[in-house]
C-alpha cells in the first residue's frame, strides 16, 4: 500500500486514464450515476472527449457512458500512480 | 403472493397478461416483436405521452398471452414519467395492465448494469422470467454465463435468448405455461436502510414486498393504488412525517447495496475469456463518427441525405395521393346528386382527408431514417457531438434531426422529438421547429418573391429570387434558435436535465424494427392528429362556402341573367361567381373584419381572407389569391402573379403589392403559425392544448410585429 493515491475529478482524467470512484460532491447527481453503475470502488476509464471538449464518454461497469463535464466534475476518482 | 407459496401456475387461465420490462437498448422491443409478430397495437398509457405497445400470441391451443411493452428504464426510481408508468403497472394490482407474469429483458453482454433493474423488480416479489438477451454476443466474445447458477442466485427462471436471431423465443412461451418460482427472499435488506418504517407501512396497507413499502417512502404522492384509500394514505403520510427520512440518502444507500450484491453475483456467474474485447469495433467506429472533422462531415452528409429524401423523394407519392383524391372527389361530384351533402363530402371531408394522407410519405420516410439511426446506435453519437452546441439554446443534441426535418415539414419533425428524454428540451424543440421554413411555405414564397423581384434577374452568380429565398430560410432558422434561447430562460423544468446517457455498441439495423416504426408513426398520425385536421378542414370549408342570409343565391342569380351570359363565357362566369362568393362568405366577412388589425402590416381584406383560409395549409394562400383575383387558372401561379401585380389599391391608386407589402407578407408567412396539422400534432405530442395555444400566440405575435416593423421600414 505504498503506492501514491491521487484524488481528482472525473472530468480531469486524460483519455485512456483510469481511476476508481471515490466519492460524489453532488447528492442529486450521484443518485443518477449510482443507478447507472458508477458506484464507489468501481473502475472508470476515460474513453473519449466530444469534439467541442464536452461531453465526455467513460467506460464503466463494462459499457460506455456519456456525461457532461459539469456532471463528471461531481465525481471524485482516485488514481493509483504506479511509478 | 398472498398464499405465500413458492410457485405460481397460470396455465389454467385461458388468457395471460404479460409485461415486458428492461433497460433501454436491452433489445426489449426486438423481443416484443419476436413474441407477438404482427399482432401489435400502439397507443398511449392513459393521460401521459408514453408510448404503449400491446400485442398477443397464442402459447398453445387454449392459452393466449397478451403482452404489454413497458417503457425502457434503468431503474424503478420515480425520476421520470417512463419509470412512474412502469412502477405503477407492476405494483398496482388494480391497474388495467398489471401483469400475471413479468418478463425482464436484460442485455447479457452488459449484465452488471442490467441486473440493477432486475434486482428491483425481483424485490417486488412478483412472478418473473429473466430473458437473458443477446446471449449470442456473449458467446461470440468467448465468454460464458452460468445461467443455472444465475437462476439459483436470483431465485427466478432464467432463459438465454437472442431476440435478433429468434433463438429462445419458444422457450419463453413454454416457460409462461409452466409453474414459476416467485422470488422469496429480498435481494437486499431494506430494513437496514429504512428501519422500522417498512414494517409500519406494511401494517397500514397490504403490500407483498418490503420494496413496495420502501418505494412509497420516496413516492407517496404519486402512488395510485392508494387513490381510493385516502385514510390509509393519510396514515402513511403521518408515518413518513414522523420518520423524516432523507429520501436521497435512502436511494443512494439502496443503489450501493444493490451493486454490492450484483458484483458478487456477476463474479460467480460470468466468466470472461479475455480482457480485450471486440468492442474495439465500436471504439474504432467512434473514432471516426465522433471525430472533430469526419464526425461532423458524416453527420452533415446524413442530414443532407435525409433532407433531400423527405423534400424531393416524398414529392412523388405526395403527388400520387393528391391525384388520387382529385379522382375520388371528381367521381363523388359526378355520381352523387348535387347539393349540400355532396358539397360537404367533396370540399370538406374528402379535401380534409387528402390533407391528412398527403403527409404519410414524409412521415414514413423520416421515421425510417430515424429508426435506422436509433437502431444502429448512431443517434446517441449525434447527441454526443452536438450536445455542447445545442445546449446553449436550451436544446438537445437530438433536437438537430427535428429542426432539420422541419425544413421539409414540421409534422413528422415534431413527432420525432420523442427521442429527447428531457421534458424541457423536448418542449422547446417542439415549440420552435415550426419556425423553420417548411415546404408548404415554398409556393407562397415563390409567388411573393416574384412580386418583389419581377424577373428572375441574374447578375453573375446571383439570382436575386434565389437569394431572397435563401434569406427566408436563414431567417426561419435564426428565429427558431432565438426563440429556443428565450424559452430556455422562461420555461421551468419539471425535472433536472441530465446528459447521463449510454452509448450503445453499434449494431446493424433490423428492417423489421424500421418498418414497424414507420407503420406505427403513420398510424398514430392518421388516427390521432387526422381527426382534428379533418374537423378543422370541415369548419374552414363551411366558413368559405357559406354566407349569412341568401347572399350566395343572389350571386348565382346575378350571373344567370341573360345580360351576363352574353357578356361572359361560362368559364369566366364561374370564376367570377367563386370570387364573389368567397368575398360574401363567412371567411370573407372574417377577412374584412381583420382588416383594421392587419392594415398596419400593409394588408387589405383580400389578404385577410387568404390568411384565414391558409390556416388549413399555408399553400392554400396561392389558391385563395387565385379565387379572389378571379384568375382563371388556379394552378397557374403566373396568372395569379399577373393579377396581383396589376391590382390597384382603390384608396391610393397605387399597386397593392408594393415592395413593402410583399416583404411584410413574406415575413408574416415565415413566422406565423398557420398550420392546423402542426397544431394537431403538437396537441397529440404534448397531450395538452396549452402548448399549441402558446405556440399559436407566440408565433403570431412574432409574425405581427416583425411584419409591422418591416412594412414601416420599407414603406
């Protein structure tokens, strides 16, 4: 457990970067996200960003989910830095 | 179940009620089609704009199953209309559609998220069958799902199917006839989350599951099975008030608990061969279709193709339909005795029906395209790449297709807004789409532009008539976008707008689904909006062919005098009679009484009459102008143009159709809501007269003031 854990917003992930969901900052938004399988501890990967920079598409629970950056910024993910 | 038995058996009944539920994109509709074949009906759930599909199938010689396809939802949380309808049907035994057996359709290739809804429905403790759809995709990946283990863990029957390949359909039908296990244990312990509130609620009202009781904590005001038990509802309200639950917290805890159990079940039952999946196909295709250049280029080409098809290709069948109705009305005129009834039949009812059926080609074509785009998964990508642009105007990525289709015709365009899930964004799209210049405005534009720019002057590349036409289309688009922006600010959203949306894997379209969608949409339009259109058409016929007192007879008599018969040919007299009759009719009176109101726009009473009659459809303007100006050939806009050109205003001794009047009229036609078919469809799509009325008023006001300003600038 010496690996460094960094917390950032889901909206700040780079394409191809993964993290595990840590917590939510917006109660109401979290309900919808939980229902769609974005539960704490679940791994998410940023799949792509729409051409105009928003929305984004993430891989979660084995499928592709798109959400607006504003919505993604309410999700805190923890990233394991291996190096 | 009340008997508290482990199995239920419905095979003794001669007709079974079956409901299909499942996530969007789970292949629920495909399974529904496979189960019911051609025995289908489309309607609405009572009082809401949620599509309801029903159908039936014979299970064996004696048993028939009646299926209802419930809206696709991700959960039973009462967040949207779709979810409320699903919950109400499943939980209220008094509901007309309450099923004996519920078939839950789950996408096997996306099992984890699909099991969420499955777990909620199992917790309702109703008899269910889990149809594990798209099992062929799972097998193709080399993955396996232990269905026996899954069945054991969930406590329900599980059947692997591939609805697209029609595999497993018979097994489902047979399973419906056999004794079914009723879910016995709770998926998660809701008492841990909501404490003794569940017991308190269940002491007040008989419910067959903890989850039904738990659900009422969130959703008491919406629960209809309490409608006839106000004293029980009051008791429950008192319980909930005392408990003072944070319902958001309850829901959040419930979701987390469910996924904990689901993760364990998936780990036990799903065996993945490799981590690398062939969804790289979807990934690769997304690389192109959501690319910042190719993505938009491809979308533009698709839009152009759709537009061309509904604009130009639909023209031919539309002409055939109109031709057919001309033949029918000629036949009716010739073979029925002349009189009021024949007149009503030919000029009121048959004309009205013609005005309805003529929309069919455009509706069918547009919905064929939309069904293909939805079925392949491309529509979700359109939303993805257009969302940011459209959001600024209170619209949705999915508003693009309705708006562009609106250039051909607002009727199918408005019907296509159902794919927009946010209520507010959908209403805004419906409200502003008719501002896009539709094809019915084209004959009006052509006629009026030819008055503004007499000859088709061409200087270099410029064709002035074409330039003005393009400006009119542009003005329509700008008005639509601006109106959307205003609505975005003033409309209050019923629910929070999310863009949290699944991007489904790409699949080839199914032609059966496409033809089904076309057929359903055409049918809904013909029978729902059609009634209103025919009714208004009859009213308009009455207004333009009847007059108070015996004015009509007086006109007929005047032209039968020998003096007149000598002076004019039969054709000339007929033209003059129609012209004078229209002026004397109620529509004429209405047009004249409109004059003070429309005079500030530069319009006289003759234009007033055309404004009244073109409410049937904008292009009627041309025909009305022809009648009023006694043009001898109604179909030839050249003669109408000449007549209008030569018309002299008796008060000013100047031409009536000056530049200012013509442009003012052009602007009026660009903005005003003069289309009963659109209003009928808006009513049908919003289930309320409030929206068509508001639309009529806002577009009318916009048209009036814009024309007023234009007229006074150019005068």
